[in-house]
């Protein structure tokens, strides 16, 4: 009987989860700007605390942060938008050149008795489609950012309400004393993870832009922004971000520069991902590679482009939340990379 009760409870939880996900999917037009606003507010919260240390009033601090966000968004958005438009106009020509380069590689392989069917291989592996993946995601994000006014307004209210959130949760619980430490640790972990991850991603994007500018690769600001956004997706993101720049360098400047671009991306992402980021985040917040890939598919299906870009931060929030509860720790362990468990 107890086993039957357990099965029924699991079925009810699963059914409730399906209903919630279906609701989020159908209300994605509202949910996506809200999630993006929450993400921006969490990242900006350390700036509010920084201004508070210098006795700057809360209202002025929030306005300063909003002005910084809008200023950066408008200036960077203008540059990136122009680059996307120019790149989109040149894209058919780039694809044709890529196909020619691809055929040249197949012909080169045939000289060494590596016989490959050109038509079949090109139909299975179109290099132009890899460029489409990155540009389509940028275009999709631009569509979401059309709701900029709503997002900024939500960010302002969140920044004002942020410090009160912890107290409200404590008051809402039946036994606030027993849960207080878990809630504080949960909120602190989310703030710390997103702030550090954003700084590392920002540094990655800047270094990539400067490196590509030195190599005289076209649209270097666009590829830097792409590297910044895709750095939120470990392993997979860095590959997706690198492909367009490497292919563009290949068709405009030749194999040597393309190889240097690929080597630069590899070096930058290896240093930032394996040395800098673990130094500040530690290894305890890691996700397994399989979970990263599955979360990319799941959140992309649920929330579109924004879900794909924020797939790992969203999964990390779920993981941190599960770690703070006794019942959910085993699920958090399954989501993790296993390195922290092996060390223990």
C-alpha cells in the first residue's frame, strides 16, 4: 500500500510538471522577457551593492545602473545590428565560396586515394548551415530584445525589490528559522554564479574581438558578442561561436589565418574555461557534458533562443535549488559532473 502511495505521488508530481511546462511553453511570449529581466537584474545586483557602499541612494543607484544597461545595449546593439545586416547580405556569396572550398578539400583528399562522394557529403554536411545556426540565434535574440521597454521596466522593479525577496520568502514559510540558511545559500549561490559567469563571458568576448581585429577578420565585434553569449554554454557553445569566424577567415583570408583563428579560439576558451572560471566558481558547481547538451535541447525547445543561451544558467539554478533540499540532493548529484563526489 505504501508502495502504491509512492507511485501515485510520483505520477501526480510528473503530471503537475507536464502541466507547468505546457503552461510555460504556451505563455513563452510573457515568460521569456521576464526570465531575461531576472537574469539582467541578478547580474546588475552587485553594482547596486557597490553603489550602496558609497552611500548612494537606492533610487539613484538603480537609475545609474539602468542608464549603463541602456547605453551599452543601444551602442552595442547598433554595431551588432549593422554587422548582422551586412553579414546577412553577404551570406549567399559566403555559402557559395564555402562550398567551393569544401569541394577543393574533397578533391585534395582524392589525390591521396581517399575517395568521397561530393554530392552525398555536401548534402549531409553543409558548412553554410553551421553559419546559419549562429546567425539565426542572434536574429532570434534580437526579436526578443524588441520588448526592451518591458524588460528594462521589469529590471527596475526587480532591482528595487531584490533585497526584500529573502525576507519575503522567510515570512512566507511555515517554519522560517529552519529554512533560512538554505534560502540564503540558494540566493547567494545564484547571484555569485551568474555574476562570475557573466564577467568571465564578457572577458572572453573582449579578448576574442581584439584577437580577430588583430588578424583583420571581418565583423570582429559580431563574433566577440557571439563568443560572449555562447560562453554561457560550456564546451558546445565555444564550438558554435568559433565556427562562423573560422569559416569566414577561411574564405576571405585563406587556410593559414583560419588556422590561427581556430587556434586562438581554442586557447582562449581553454584558459578561460579550465583555469580562470574554476578558480572563481570552483568545481562544485559543474554539470556533466551530457546534462549540458540535454539542457541546451530542453530549454531551447521550451524558451527558444533565450532558452538555449541561458540553458546552463537555468539548469544551474535548478541544480543549486535541489542541492539546498534534502529530498533533491540525489537529483543534483545526477546533474553534476561527478568530480566533487569523486573527491569526497
